[in-house]
C-alpha cells in the first residue's frame, strides 16, 4: 500500500511540475520540499 501511495505522489508531483513549466512558473517552496522529501520516500 505504501508503495502505491508513493508512486501516486510522485506521479502527481510530476504532473504539477509539468503544469508549472507550461505556464512558465516556478514554485520554489514546493520544489525545495519535494527534493528534500523525495529521497526519504524512495529509500523505503
């Protein structure tokens, strides 16, 4: 179950980044949080 949630989270983040890129916007707060959190999530 945890693996499924992580994959869904990653997919959602990827879609969000894509959405921002198309708009030409950057969400630095979210990016910082994402790159800080991602290693902890993916190491399980």
